[in-house]
């Protein structure tokens, strides 16, 4: 293998005997110094994150880690688990259920923000005037604006926190302003509470980070793998095999409200 002709290239990870380098950095030197989120940032952005960027990336991943038994992906993983499927198969079932109508809003929301901002720059109008007109037209044409509204949350608690962390990281620029404004105009145009949801917030922040649109949905998929792992474990250790799973019949019996320890604040 050492003498094989080199016919393609990779710039991600260099492997040598007793040495692994991620984007040039020794992995053993990163261990204990860089979080998983920081390593993810390094792989995708080709540089180490600042402490604030690492904290922001970690929050982006944590924000979507689980949403109880309500999502189709969690239930798909549980159904597979109930048939005796191993962990990898159950996770694959859950991931394969993440599609157009579930868990795939980040990418189209990013495309929306990029397009609207590009059109705004060409318009010669004030942003508020342009966005109001754009949203009114979209509503009249019954065009879906990805990143707004939620089945359960009228005021998604994750959105404000993510935006605050983006501010700390110096990443609260034109796309965050646009995303907020579109939410205001959408609620005004429809007469309904359709605030920016967590997918829209993540999308706006990723636009600020110049993140590749084509892989934006990884910020839903990757954290949900962790959540689905917990569902797999619970399903295989608490429930009988081959059961009918109806999320409406689930009763939460975990810990009640717990304050965050002071050292975590």
C-alpha cells in the first residue's frame, strides 16, 4: 500500500505510524484542549476556533440534541430498536427519516437568507421596507418561509440564547438582523405568531460563519444522533419488544425542573 500510486488528494487528516493530524494539528495535543464541537469546527473551517466560536458551535449542536418522543426520527429509531435492531441500524432508521418535512429546514433557511439579502442589496431600498414587501408577497403567494414557526413553541427558548452567544462571538451581523426582521414582518403579515425558530436561528448564524449551505442540515442530524442513542437505550431497557409506539401515549417520568449548578452558569 505504501508504494501505491497517489491519484487523489485529501486535506482533512494526515495518518502516519503513531501519529494522527487533523488539519495539521496532532490529535493527542488537541485532546483535553479542544472540545468535540471545536474539533468539528476545525474539520469544517480548516482552522482552530476562538474560544467564543467554540462555545457558539457547542451551543448550536446542543440546541438540537433532543425533542422528546415527538419527532419522527426519534420514533423511527425506537421502532427499529423495538424489533431488535442493533444501535447502528436504529440510528440509521432515525437518520433516514430526516427529510423534507422533518429536520431539514436549516439548509433551505440558509438559502432563503442568502437570497433575500442578495436581493435586498440590489434593491436600493431600506432593509425594513424591502423585507416587508418580500414577506407580504411570499405570504400572498403562500410561499413557505423556512425557519419560522413551530408546532410546539410560540417563543422558542433556544433562539434568544443562540443569538446572545453569536453576539459574544462577534457573529451577530447582517443575517441575524435580517432573520429577526423577517420574523417580525411575517407575524405582522399573517396575524399569527410565527417567530424565528431554532432552525432559523441556526441557519442565520451559519450564514454569518460562511458555513457551506449544502451541509447545513448536519446541525440537526449530528446532535440528533446523540438524542436517538438515548431513545434507543431507553427503548431496549424499559419497553417490551415489538410494541405499538404512539408518542401521544408517552408520559414523562424523568427529573422535574432542576437548577443549573452555579459553576455552570
